[in-house]
């Protein structure tokens, strides 16, 4: 899928490198400051893409009100200011740039860890107040202390690497990083339960998800050594702020370095005013380098997507990432074509139908996700407004369409990379429509519709009409005569072969823009479409 993006609105003061690169690639770019939701909707009518940092709120109303919008890009990591669920439903891609902030976030974490070890902020403000207190600010070395890193992604690893240079022992936990991988970047991987008891410092580097909300809690703090210090440069909410305040007051926690807060800016200032807290207003990624890097990354990702290159940084493409990749386009196109061929079988009864997808052959089996994504688009187009690869899955779920995937393993799939059969059963179970197709090279080809088989396969391209004949011996003659009378010049007319006495199908392929045929006496027009 190469994205058709021509006009881009850049908000929130994204570094100018972004606009420069987009313009170099031939896109029309308008830069604007922060806009209200209403101003944004009005302005966006003329744009295909919106790029933001964290200031602009891209709400459901924005997606409802901007039909032209195809992509929202976030220069940075968090997408809390974007309603990604609404985006997906409207088929709008949400993209971020997770890599560009890594070094800045890791460095800022190290800044807070080192500052905590010497009570830097309190000592500094004491001196600025005219005092010269030395015994009140006895620090502790980092050398030989244990740092626990929770979340061993890009940022956690960089923190581990840097703090190892101070001679800290680094332990860590992450559900998807093995002990072996952790050892390679100098971290002793533990189970989460075994993290707390020997940690002198704990730093969190996870997204805010149900498993990490209040990861630092009254319970986990109580398992720590007295005097543990806590750092959060990741997301507000990973640390339970009430529990942290209580632990600071009791002395269980000796200090905290906080760059992020559950509410930003915080309205309850008890935590930030606590003398043992060193805090900054969400500055983790706030460096010239990181801002330039995320701006350039976002521009490069958009240029890649627009020019048919790989689609990178998509956050709302779960399950369709493969389908969005240009390399898999033939499989998606085949799925779409088969979905379109199935859709008349639905009538108006799309709710709660069942779609079975059965592949034969390894290549088809490996592309089931692409076939499924394409099939849903083809099937649902015309049943729920505009549908694309992103919006088809949530729409199908909403309509209660049940999709099952399986593999046909018996027999030899034959040459040509195998086949895919899609079978649609209506909610009442009364009607079943089945279609089988394959790829000839990159060309979607129909092999079977209902139970009518096409010996040579029907090339699914251009303007096509499918007729169901009633068994009358003159049906084919009548069709050819009608085509001639309509001055149509078909590129092919293919009749299915009879197997089980099923209704025969006539497939006609016409050049684009050829006239439509009227209903005929002995054939029923099943479907007319442009592939
Ligand atoms: C949870 C996690 C890390 C974590 C990180 C990610 C799904 N998930 N879970 C608890 N990406 C540390 C502690």
C-alpha cells in the first residue's frame, strides 16, 4: 500500500528539518502552532496528514470530522494525545518515532540517578539561599551499588550500559527479554519478585500499560531495602505517587527522581516539593538532538510510506502490519478481489456472518494475515462506508463477523504457490458462498466461485461481470449477442465447467470504461465490478 499523501499539516513546532524533508520529497507542507480541536478540524479539511508532538489533542471528533485524513504522525514516542482507537476505526494510520528519543531519555535518567546520589538539587538550592551546609549533604557513591532496571527495551539498555561505567551492579526485569540477551548488555535478569530486596536504585523504562501501572507501589516499596531511591523518566502512573510520598516521609525511600507525573502538570505539589525529590517537567526527550532526530525520522517514515517503501513506526497496525507492507501487496489484492466476489452472497445480512479462510500450500499459509486483511476489506466495502486495511478488522469485530483461519494440508497444492478458499456463511447458516483463488505471478486469479470451477482461471483485473446462468442451452449465445449489441469488446469470456450440476458462471472481462450490460433472459448478473 503506498499512501496517497500530498498535503501535510505540521503542528506543535516540530523541528523544521521535518518540513524541509517533506517539501524536498514534493509534498505541500503547512506549519501551524497549537490549534484547538475546532480550529484543527476546520484546517484539516484540506490535508491528508497531520504531524504533532504532544501538545495537539487529536480526539475522536477530529477523525469524525476530517474525512480526508489518512495519517497522524507523532514526532516522539507517546501517543497519549492521539485517540488511536478512533484513528483505526476511521482507517487512519498513527505513526510514531520510537528510536529518536532513546539517548536523551537514557541520559536524563542517568542525570537523575547521579543527582540523587549527592542530593544535588537540595544542596544547590541551600547554597543559593546563602547557606554553606556540608554535613547535611553527605552523599553516597554509586560504585558497588545495585541498580534495578525495570523494562529492558532500548532506553533501559542504554541506562544499564551507562551506569555500569560507574561501577554499579545492574539487575533487571522484562517479560520478553531472556537472561542470555540481558547478560549481553550487562544486566543480570531476575524474576520481578527477586528485584526488590537488594536494589539501591530502581528505574522504570516501560510503557504505561495495565501490567506496569503502579509497578512501584506501597507493596513493592515495602519489599525494598530502607533507603531505596526511585527514578521515573518513562510515564506518569508507573509509580504510585501516594505510595511514593508515604515512603519518602517514612524514610523507606531516600529519594526520587521524577520527570513524569500521573497528571501533567501536577496540581498536587506535595511530591515535587518534597526535599528528597529531584524533579523536571517532562524533559526526557527535550534536547535539541532528540527533537531534530524525531523530526527527521518522522519525515523519512512518511516519505518512505508515500513512495511505496516500507511502512515504519505504525502504532495502530496490530495484525495488519504484514498486510501494509508493499512486498505483500499481491496477497492483499487477491484477498480483496475474493472478498468482493463473496460480498453479494451477504445480501444485506453482514452481521454475525462467518468467514472461513482455508489456504493450501506454504506460501499462502504464510500470508494468511494478508489474505484475511484483504478479504475483510473486499467483503465489507459497501457494507459500512469506506473501509481500508486498518478499519476493516475493527469494523468486522463490531459487526460480529467471525473469522477462522485454517490450512488445507492434504494433497499437493500444485505449482503457483498454492490456493486460498474463502467460505462465507450467513448468520442464520442458510447460505454459504465459497470462492477459491490463486496468484499467477502477482496476478489475482479466480479458480472457483460457488461450486463452479474455471479450468484455466479467471484473471481478476479491469472491468468484470459475473453472470449466473439458469441452465438454458442458449445462455452463452445470448450473452455474446448482448455484448456485441452493446458494442462491448470483451477481452475474455470464460464459462465454468460443471462438476456437481451447480449453476454455471460466465465471467466476462472488459476493457475499463466499457458499457454496462442490461439484465438478460437466461442469466442473472451476479456481480459487476472494477478490479
Ligand atoms: C512489566 C514490564 C516491564 C513490561 C514491559 C513491557 C509488556 N511489557 N511489560 C513489568 N513492554 C517490567 C516490569
